[in-house]
């Protein structure tokens, strides 16, 4: 090779080959590291200790081990199982399934992996896949000669079949497993077979379930493995609770606690939890329930299972709430919250939300109760969707197994008869072929003549149609009161009778033909007509009862259109369309519905109870007031016997009155006296043209409560006005003004006097009305607090928090409901503080109720009551008594009552830190 060629070759290597070499070097994957067994064992121990409390760290260690080479097969299986368990502790069942499927795909067939995969599918309620993987594990265990593995997988199958109610399949596997356990003298497998099959029958056959569980208990007693008997004891406790045999459940729990407490913290804690559940059913034994829940909590903290720890916190919180100890309940709810929000367990989170709703409802914090109920609802919907899939999986598994049995049975029957059918068919075919051949020879001579004769006859028949018959056919179309059209496959009008042209407002036949039928409709209706035509063409099925609006003379009217497929001989497919004007029918139906709605609205707006009763006494209609008085929603009362749903004390008098009206066929009005209350009861018969009573209108008006309430309110208005502006308050205010004047503090005196005069003016103006705007109420409270703040030398501060969505001008409430509570907060709570007092006033709205919240940091009601008891000169406040009387009177008018709740606020040491008052006021449509 000369020098020039060498140079060219060198350039070729540098330019073309070197880049490929560098790229190949960049893509080189480092070789996997072969890990020593000692290192793998140490790392597995560390991961095992972290799997419960620090799943992410454990998963990181296991991922590193599995990314490299673990030569020892047993250690590799341990790593796989530990990684699955770590995911299970974190409720990552979907991730565990994906991981195991990948392991199975990339490794040799291993029954343990299929067994683990079946367990994960059970956690996901995917029973079909659980069954198939358990069966795959059984086959591999049999191939490997691992009979104990076969027993364990069979017991897993019994559990699955029991879950999906396939008791025959469960029984077959159970019997097979007992025989196998006897042959290898495997008592643990036998015991677990009895308890798994027994637990599957708990609800369907509790007697047989008890027999199998007891049998397992007896066999466990003959074993040297003491722990085995404790396992069965756990099953028995659950069985007794599920069958409502609480005394036996309690006794078995005590036996377990006496004989079985060991290092199995999770199982032991479950028994303590079951014991706590038994005691929690009796409200007088809640202390025992709390004790056992605390015992379970201690064991669960030792085991490190965060799901179970948080569950114990929620159980204890529920016990304390039932004991009316809200602060302790909230303490355990907060401890549960710190754990639950770091877990991926939707069911546990829903339980937490439910507990928070109960807590906030107990302390009357309806705002937070509502917020947590919304969270619970949203999460429940998500979980419900996944449970639908689980339920579907359960049905699919049951269906697949039953379908296999059916197919197997059919296959056996087919095999028994197939040969016989084949022989029969063979000889039948030979016979038929011979007969057919003879017939064919006989008919060949005459076939040609027959065809010619048939064709001639058909032509003659076509020609025989007379002009008179054609005229009759045409007259059906021309004189029909129904519009008749024929459309081609493109929706163009091919034929139209006179009635159809009139309905479509077309005078000229020539201009009407060949137009698209859909053009006579507005765009929204046009789409409906096009879809109907398309369905008739595609499905060749008629479409009737199709009501649609059509535009005519700048107005709309209704047509009832029917479409039917029509095949015309020697022509393309068409559609027959008939048109009927149903404008008045549609309008009358709409007017009737409108009148019904207006009547129902009118009936619901009156305060009287109105019902319509059949002659038999069944309720056919009623208004909201009647339903409210019967304490039920209207839909549930329809068709019920009226005299069976009213109170017993009213049945006799009203049924006699009902009979009188039917017999006399005349109205009847009576005053009904019931325990000091008066009702005006009116019944009116509806007479048919045959003078027959078919139903009775019943009106009930309460004429006692309204009169008493009006008198009470008139009396209370004056008492409330005097109590709100009592001489004591006025005297103190004037004394404060005088003190400012004496100190030559003219500015403060002027400001005080200005606020005082405005307050009196606002109170006097509002006292003339039953309801005032929320804005006026807030103005009154603002002036009142400003005066009190100046009077007490600025020893407290206050603030208003008002929901910006509130319409302050339109919302109407009874005047001065909040002032007595504010007065109590200042006079009896904040006044005695040595620190700066704080007063918060909050207005918010939830649906159709207004919530007023008053929060102070005073000394609390208990300390205030003690001070008033020791001070003989302390004046007794009547504001609370007057407020209660006033609210009772106001509630006579409303189905949605005004209510209030006073909550003593305490810190974690049970020391008073103020008072919270929550007033709930129903709102009219504003």
C-alpha cells in the first residue's frame, strides 16, 4: 500500500469509525455486582426492622439488593417476600402485584411467588386472579414435591371460595386438604383447613361453622404447638361476635389473654381490640373498652404497624366521645391524624373523617362538621368505584368457575354420544343423497315448462291491475287526515299528499318535492330528525311516537312524526313518513303540568296541614306542612293509610269524623282538643256526577300554638327591651360620661355620648319590628361593644369576622338575639381577667342557616359561678332566661328552629380558657 492510500485509510478511520466507538463506550452498562451472602443477610435484617416504621428506607435497601446478583436462591426469595410485605404495610397492593408479576416474568417458575401474588389479589378483592394464581402455585408445589406448600395454597383457596360464596368448591378443596394433611400428619394445615372453612360458613350456616371451628380447636389441643390453639381461639372470638354471642366472645377473649399472650403483637392486639369492641356496646362499660383499646395500642406500637396504631387511636377517640369527654377524644384524633395522612389507606382515612364529623357535631361546630363530611363523601365515592370493580371481580370469579363446571359436564356428555351421532348422520346423508338424485331426475323434464308458465302468469298479473284500483289507492293518500310523505335514502321528499303539504305550509307540490325533509325544522330539532332517519335506514326498524316542533308562519307548533322503512319494487329503499298535528295535546299537557306545579307551590306555602284522602283512607297527596307534622318526607306517605300514621290519641275522633263526611256527603268542621292544644279540623267531600264520594280533602290548623306564641312574643318584646337597656346599664353609662367630664376629657365624653345615643336610637327603632337586617344587628352590636370597651377602660379588644358572601341587607333575623350573650361574656368572663380580654364575633352561613359564633378568653362559667356565689351583692342576670323564653316563642312559627349551644373551652390541662357560644338561625329565601 503506497503512502497516499495509507493517508486516506487513516482519515477514514478517524472520521467514520471513531465516533461509533465513542458512542458504544457511552452506552456501556456497568456489570452487576455479585453480593456476598453475609452482606445480603445483614441487609435483609436491617430492611426487615425498617419495613413497618420506615417503608421507604426498607424499600431502598431491597431495591439495591435486587438490582444486583443474589446468588443464594433462598436469600433471593426472602428479599422478594420482604419487598412484598413492605409494600403491603404501606397499602401499596397494586404496586406489589406489578412487582411480583415482573419477578415471575424474569425468573424461573416459583410456587412461592404465585402464592404471594394470590394473597395480594385478595387484598385488591380481585378473586378471579387470586384463584388462578393459587391454582398455579398448587401445580408448582406438586411438581416440586412440596406437600406442605400444597396444603397452604389449598387453605388459601378455601378462604377465597368462602369470600365469593362458592361453598361447594370450598368444601371439595377442604375435603382434599384433610386427606392430604392426614397422609403427611400435618396438624397445622388440618387446623387451618377447619378454621378457614368454618369461617367461610359463619353467616350462611353458623351451626356448621361452629362445629368446624370447635373441631379445629380440638385438633390444635393435641398438638405440641401451643401457638396453634391460640390461632383458633382468635377465630372463635370473631365467630362469637359475628353471631352476637357476646358472653362467649368475652369468655374466649379472657381465655386467650390468660393463655396466649406472646410475642405475636399484632394478633394479640387484635384480641384486645375485639374485647374492647364487646365492652363498647354497653355505654356503662366504656371505661373497660378504653382499657382494652389502650392495651391493644401498646402492642401495636411495639409491632410498629402504623395502620393498626392509628386504628387504635380512632377507637379510643370514639370511646371518649361516647363518654362525653370531647377534649380527650380530640387528643387521640390528633394523634391518629399525624399517622393517617402519611399512609395510603383510603378506608382508614374515611374512618378518620367520620370520627371528626362526630366530634365537631358534638361540640356544635357545624362548619367544620360540614367540611369533613364533604371530604368523607368525596373519598367514599372514589373508594366505592374501586369496590364496584372488586364486586365485579367477585362475580366474574364465581361465574368463571361455574361456567367451567357447565362446560366440563357438556364435554363429557358430548364424548359419550358423539360417535353415535356421527354414524347416524353418515347413513342419513347417504339415504338423502339417493332420494334427492331420484327426485332430480324426475323433475328435470318439467322444470323448464314450469318456469316459463310462472313468468307468463306474473306478467299477466302485473298487467291486470285496473285503473279503478289505482284510483282507490291514490284516494287513500289524497284524502287522508294524516300527512303522508315518502323520502328517498338521501332524505329528499319524493311524494307528499295534500295534508302533508298543508302541515308543512307548502301550497305548491312541485316546489315541495325534492326538498330535504329536515330543512323544515329548527337547527336543534333538525339534528333529532336526521338521527331518526339514519336509524331507520341502518336498522330497518320503524321509529314511532316522535314528537317535535316545526316552524310555521313565524310560530312553532308540534307534530307527531312516525318513520317506517319502505321497499318499493324495482326502486331504491325509501322511508314512509306520517305527520299528525298534536299541538293542542302538547300544549294542554304542558299547561296541566304547570298548573300542578303552581298548585303544589301554593299548598306548600300555607301553614295549615292539607291532605287528600281516598275513600279507603289512603293518602293520595299532601303538602309539606302535613308531612312535617307526620314527621316523614311526602314521598314515603303517599298510598299509606292516614289513620295508621297519625298519633293513637287522634285516630278515633278523626276516623269518626271521616265516616260522617262520607255518609252525609257534606262538609264537617270541628275543634279538636288534645292535651290542652286546639286544632281546627275541616273535611270536605268530593262528589262525582253520580253523587258518590271518591275522595276527601282534609285541613288541620293549629289554633292554639299561634295564639299563645303571639301573646308570648308581645309580652316578651317589652321584657327584652327593658332587659337590654336596663337602668343598671344606663346608670353605669352615664356615670362613665360623668367621669370623663370630671377629668376634663371632653373628647372621650363626646365620643362615648355619641355612641350611646346612636345605640339607644337603633334599639328603639329595631324594637318596632319582629325581624331586622343583619347589617342593623351588626351596627347595634358594634356600638354596644364600643361603649362597653370605653366603660371598662379598654381592658379588652374585640373584632368582627363576617363571611363576604353574606347579603347583609337582605338577610333578616330577630333583633338583639346576640347581645345578652355578649353582655355575659364581658360582665362574667372578661371583667375578672388580669390580662387583656379578647372577644371575637363571627357570622357565617351554611346552606339555609346563619351561624353566629361568640368566642372569649374569659375565666369560664365555672369560675364565674363561684365568684357570684361568694359575692352576696352580685346581681342575678335574667338575660339567659328571657332569651330562652324568646327563642321558644319564635320557634312556634318555624319548622327549622333557632338553637344555641354554650361550650366551655379548656386547654390540655383541663384549665378554663374561655367560652364559645354558637347560635344557629334559620334563614328564609333571601
